């Protein structure tokens, strides 16, 4: 099959009126004379349309020239046209090159709102539907008079001019050019987009990528040069704003680097601010409608820039990305305006309040959501979790570190993100605890500066002389409670010495029980919980958790182990309420125990039993944060196994020491009570032959807000 481009384009770059509109004979003499005069040719004395068909159009790749020729065309038809001669012709046959442009919706630049509404009521909202209409059917469409039909013919002629500008000359052996030409006629361009992806790839990655990019660019230059003319294509989009004043308002308030105030512009134009905002929004809608109807590869360009930049960027990064797409704002006014329009289409990107030098899509929303996320978990979060959360918000991995610093967080050891807002002593304690080692005043100041917070050396030293910190060697300060606990610095213990939980996964655990005792539970519900805990026998009517002072759990549900007993992947890692107390006043909480060890104090997360998240209603791919007076606790069910977030802020708040056990009671309503049991108390409860239940006495232990030094040391 012979390509349409071969029929339309000769072996020169000159375009003729007959190539764009194959119906010049339908013009009466006044219209033909007017158009020939505008095109620079003599009047056709013979009265035929031959001379008009041969009249040169000029450079159809120039948007201004195309707009000028369209205006002449519409004026010539307004002077007179032979409807009888054109009635049986289809619009696509009259404007043959219009079929070379990819299909799309009718845009504001092409047709007025009234004409588009009339065509849409008749069921014609796309170019493929319009080009299949005959002139007779067009004239019979309700709401379309002769003047409006002339504007529709002018729109088809204009689209045909675009098709001529996009067409390429196919010579022998031009298989790629033929493929790209045929591809442009459809709604998708996979070959063109693959070449553009290669041509615009980051050439600095490797020499192989650079060679690949250069080769793709040569192929595009030879076979589809129009695909690289992004400046002219973007500039043409602005012509979709049909009202000149609307266009001025839009470009002045949305595109210019030094934007003008909407109120100032409204006062200058003599209209209200709300009216100016309405006209700006109307222009924005027209530009986006024009984008949906624009030929390839404009939509690809906008999507690629949006994916590359993400939701937040800096002007420097944005300019580097734009240069990869042949858009250098420094090369002139038209290029700068095209680059600003592309950033608006991909965003729009606006300056970030209180963060100079940053651009963002919906900056207030992203800034508040980022800071809200950083304040969770006591102000210290896993960097991996934080990165994943920010990527969900639209921040690219390359910008995560810098964005955290802008939002007031420091990254410690490439592992933890620490929130730097609040009293200086609190912030220094967070930084030191997250580092897991002593820090000097200079190191603290460096970490503060990385998160955008400044502090004088004298201010730092004054804070470090407080009772929370203690100088150990030279200029190094440590947390006082490290020394009081006798455990030394958390980083001093090798990883191999950390407590290991039984089972395959890392779960919260107080003590690692051997598997024989962990599964030794009678199937009839009369639990030998005392044997499990190393204490005396306790019947099913008695609460086994009373040995650790846990209230309101009547009985453990059997299930999960090979013997039908309780699954003990970690000691009491997820014991939950099986049934109410007999008096009907049982707690409805689900309980979780976690040992204070190096991993927890460094902000580590841990797996939790499935039963815990199930009873609390945390569904698959969900996360839920429970509040307590000591900070929030997050449970997540969006990974390979359920997990809980960092507990270090809570451990620090309650004054827990290495070896102690945090007892967390989660309520489905969204709160969690926090209790602590000392290491000595837990050891005695688990010791064989424990007599703590003698005489009906429990181990005791109270909620943390009632815990004193006396109760901590009580046996």
C-alpha cells in the first residue's frame, strides 16, 4: 500500500494549497482571488482551481504561518463557496493531510465552544469522527449554520496544515520513516516513544548509554524531525486560549518566572479578583484540552517530565531535565515560555513556602504531610520506611535526602530519620540515641545543620551540660541512662550478642523459650501456663498473665503449633484476648511484649503475630497508628509479615533499661496502654519453681505512669 505521505509530499519541502485542501475549486471567484492574493500568486483569470491548487503555502512548520494561512482560508470561504460542489465530499477527503495527525478530542483552539457543543450533541467529539462526515451532513447538523460550517472547514484545513508540517519525505529504503508515518495515524506511538526514551536518556550514566542516545537522536533527526521540535509544539498550545486577555492573565500568573499578583493584574485590567481568577482557570482548562488533542509526542513529553521530576524538585534539577528534552530556558523568550508551560503541565510546580529554592506540586499539602510523618514514632523513623512513604507521596528517590533536610529532619548513619523540631535537649537526645554512640558538640551541630536547624556552640554545650548527658572522654557526650544501666553504649555490643528470637522470623520477645515448653499446652483448654512460665500450675480459670501483672486476659486460645497449642514464636509476642472475663468486665485489648535490646533501642522494627493485627482490624496492605501518652505505635500489615514500628521513643520516655520488657495493650478504638516490667521481675517469673504466686500474690508491676523507683526495684 502506498503511503499517504508519498501522495502529498514531493521531493522538495514546498507545500501547496492543493496538498492541504483538495477542494479549492469549491471557492467562488471572489474567494479564490482573495486567497491567491494573500498567498502571493496572480489571480486565476481562467476561473479554474488549478492555479490555486499549485499556490505555495510557505513554511507550514511555523505555527504563526499556519495561523495566518488559516485566517486567509476562513476569510476566502466567507466571501463565497460553492456548497453544491462540496456537499458530497467528506471532510477527510477535502483535507487529506489531516488524517496524518493522531486522533484526539476537538480542542478549543480548533473550534469554538458552541461549535464543539453542537458536534458533541450530534455524537462527534473526536477528529476521526469529524473527518468522516460529509459537508452535506455537516450542514444538516442542528446548531450549525453556514458561518459555523465555514469555521469547521477552516479547522480541518488547519489540521491538514499540521499534518503537512509533520509529514516526512519517504524515499527508497526509508522503512523507519514509513513506520513512523503510519504510526502517527493511530492513538499510540510505541516506536516513536521508544526512540524518544533512548534519545532523552541520561547520557552521563555510561558511555554505552551515551552512544545509544546519540544514535536514537540521529534516527529521529533523519526520519521524524518534528518529534524534536518541542519549543514550537509547546508554544502552539497557548493558541488554544481563544481570548487574548485570558491568555495574558494565564501567562502572567502561571508561567512567568517573576509572577505577578492576581490582585495586581485584576486592578490593572479593571476587573475583580474573582473574575480574574475565573478567566485564569478558564484559560487553564483550554490549555489542558488542547494538550489532549495535540499531536504526538506532546503528551509523552509531559508524562516523561512528570515522572522524572516527581512532585518536588529544585530549579536547577528542573533545568537539567528540561535541557535533556531540548528545552533550555536561557536560549530565548520563546524557549523560556515553552519550558515554563511544560513545568506547569507536568505539575504545576509552585514555590514552596518557607523553603526557598524548591518547587513543588501542591506544596502546602506535601510539606504538612511530610512533617506529620516525621513527627510520628517519637520523631525517629527508619529511613527505609520514610523513603517508601515519601515515594508514595511523589518524591523521587534522588530528592528524598535533600527534601528531608528541607523539612527539618537529619539522616543518621544512613539508617534513621530524626525530627529536629522541639527543645534542643530533646533533639540532642534523639540524635544521640539514634546514633547509638556518644557525640561531640561539633558532630551534633553538623547533624542539626543537615536538617536546617542552626545552634551556636555555646548553646549546644549548655544543653549538653544538662542532667540527660554526661561527658565521658574528651569532647564526647553520652546519654546518662546508658551509664546508669551499666550496659555501656548500645553500639558496643556486637550483633552476635543480641538476643535471638525462636522461630524463623525476628519477632518481639521477652525471653527465648525452648520449643518443648512453648508447645506444652493441653488441648482441652486447661492450660499448664505455670509450666510455660516456669511457675506453679495455673488452671484455665486463672489468668496466666497475672505472673507478669497483665490484666484482663482470661485464657489463651489454642492453635498454631503442631500439637494444637499456642504458637510461641516469641515469648508472649502476641497473646490476645480469647474470651471475656467471667464477670463481664474483661479488657478488650490485645497484648504485645517487646524486650529492650540493642535493636529496639536503635529504632529497629519487628515482626508481630498475624493474630494481633487480625484482632485489631488491620487489614492487608494497611497501616494503623495507635496513640499513647508516650508516643504513637504503628502496626503494619503491608509486607511479607505483619510488623510494628520503632518503640525506642516510648522506651526512652518510660525510662526502660536493657533487658526490661515493654507491655503494650492495643485497643481496637486506636489507643495503646504502655507498661514496663523490669528485667529482674521477668527473670524471676520465668525461673523454674517460681514462688511469686505463693499465697495468691502476683508479681505486681503497674502502669508506667504509676511506676516509681521503688516499684522498679521491688521483688
